[in-house]
C-alpha cells in the first residue's frame, strides 16, 4: 500500500470558486477587494496552506488563528475568514478579510461550498461510540472491498482511498479536511465512504455539511469526561448523529442501557442489534468459536436472514463490531446474500485493523498490541484473552497525561483483577508528571489485588522487555494503549516510538523471532 505522512487529503484537480460568490452565499462582512479573487481550497492551519486557499482564523484557547494570517499569505492564501476579534489581526496580511460571527459553526457549510461535496453522492457510513469505532469502520471498508466496491476510509489510524493512505492526527478531521477528503474520493470514483465519528466531531462541527446514509453506535463507556463532565453530557454529544439533520438510518447495539436510550431518542429509523437472546432487537449475534487467531459468529435477522462468518481478530467484542458492520451494510442496501457469498469465497472477513488486538507473530508468548485505553476496552480484551489463554496474562499499560484522569483508578483495578502480571509504564504523559500518573495506576492495582505480581518501569521499551523477561511460551502479553501510534508525547514533543516495531525488535533480541 502506498502511504504518506501528511494529515489529510484534498482534490488534486479542484475547481476555482469566486470569493464574491462565497460572500453572496454566506453574507460575510467584507474588508478589502474580493473582485476576481478565486479560491481552490480551504484550511484552518497556516502550516497546511496551499496556493489559492481560503484561510480560516479561529479563536483558540491559547491564541487566535488570525494571528497567523501573514504566514498564510506567504504560503499562498488569497483570502481570510475570521470573526470580529480576528479582523484587525487578519488585516495585517493585506488580504481580503471576510468576517462572520461564528466561523467554526459555519466551517462545514463553507468547506462543502468550496469543494462542492453536495454534488458527491457515495454511500456514506458514520460510526460512533466509545470503543470499537475504528474496528467497525475498517470492517465495513474490508467487506466492501470483498464485494468489489471502491471505498474511502477515515479513522483514528489513517485516511485511505483504495491503496493510498495517509496518517491521521484526529479521530475525525476538521470539516475542512473532511470535505477535502470527500472531494478527493470523488476524483477517485469512490462508491462508498466510511467516517469514524467522535463526540468531538459532532460538538466541534467537524462533520457539518454531511448527511450519512447509515450511522452505527457501538457503546458508551467511561472516557472523555475531561471534555464532557458526565456520562449524560457525553451521551448528549453523540446522540445528534441519530437525527435527520445528520443521517438517514441508524444501527445501534442495544446490549447496554445507553444503546437502548439512543434507539429511543433517535429521530431516524433505527435497527437494533443485540448479543443477548432475551433482548428485544432486530438482529442477534452469537459467538460460535473463539481462538487466538479468529472469532467465528452467526448473525440472525428479520425474515430468516442469517450469515455465519469469522473475523481474523481475537475477541467477542470484535465479533460484535463485525456484526454491527454487517447490519449497517444491509441497511445501506447491500444484499446479505451477496455479502455472504463474498465472505464464504474468501474464508471470512478479510480485514487488517492496525493496532487493534494486533498480534505480533513469534515463536514465544503470544503478543498483542492494542489501542485500548479505557476501563471497558481493558475489560473486553482481557476477558477475551482469558477464554483462549492456557498460561498467564501479562498486562503492560500506562495512562494518557492531560486526558480524563477520572478513569485511571478503574484502569489499574481492572488490570490487576483480570491479568496475572501487571507492568505499568509511561504512555503520553504530555505536560503531567509521569511518575504521578504511574503512582495512581500502581496504587489502584495494588489495592485491588494486594498480592498481584507487579512491576513499574518508566521507559516503555524497558517495560516491554521486562514483560517479555517474565513470560513463558504459554503466556500472553497484552500491551494496551499505543496501538497504531508511532510516537510518545512528552511535554509537547513527539518522540518517535512504535510499540509494534519495538515489540518485534525485543522478540528478535530474545530469540523468539
């Protein structure tokens, strides 16, 4: 696969659009001459400006984006959009300045106008929830490939069109990038697009200007309370995805109360999926077989619809993700019989999900690198491992700095209760004291299971080697947190670090690879 290091994708052959037409469309207050000025792109970042761009200067926590208008002009911006506070700052650039009360709230509509994405009509899928969003998005795209459908993908891990991929910096990119991505997908003749949709994407207007054909909900568990304060507020941030302004149809896993509540609150038709036979639902998924290598399941639906298949990833939660993906595809109009024929032909769902229960092949202990960094994610993966592990489970993890500290105690407790050996390390301490973060995790683990074998190793490289040193070939090492990421963030610096690459190196050093 061809890969890139940029954070987004845009059309390679954009149409020029007159700023004067933009002014008439949106009613901007104009400072400067816009006659004859044409734009071919739109961006929020002065660092990513390309010649012909409309630069949008937003008010930020620490600075106003309009401060960087001169930098934007130097890189080729031809006009500035900002608010009243930013007007004087933007005027220093000498470019025409378009003023609107709330540029962020208008960003989706602006981006859709610039890239003309309203004229692009692929099948649009959106996936939300606390855990499993990325996996569901990858599974939908993988099944579409197996059906012979060219699909675009936007996830926490990457943005992708066919075989071209670029790394991601946000779970859901800003509206400027989302619409640029859609325009690039239009050029590639993509027939479907899957967008992982976070709560922040909804509350910060990142998917404005888009109406999804089908949206899916995985679960709602303890996370992001630093942003939303309470689980109720977190729920209210996600719920608008299931309204007519955002989507046409929805699919909800209703095993937990949050899913049931969302199905009731939705203002669009909602299909419900459950893994509990006694639960009222339209579709039911049941696990048939679990192993380290794959999970086999059956999905039954209305009118005797049924499909039996497998996903090459560990865990019941991954089978649930796959079941959600399948129902979303059916709701989008892809016949279940066609899907079943393609999966039977290929021996199951052929998907690779970077950093999600990703196994590092070797001749020693089973090693999994996982992106899970919440209590529920820990529980799901550890429970799955326990069902298929003959030896011990060695749990290596840390906790994000500057991110929802309220979940740290529960993370430490779960690690101690559900694994046999705990290794605590640093994971993106950011501006916090890493020793203080580790202490919360270690103290919680020791309080939960006083006799648990436990190690505290600050450097993640040393921590993985410590886990490996106490492992036998029958054991499993779960390294939770880093997943697909290739850096370690400390005091604003991104230090190169790939848990997957380092695990391979350590296994080679040990003679197990």
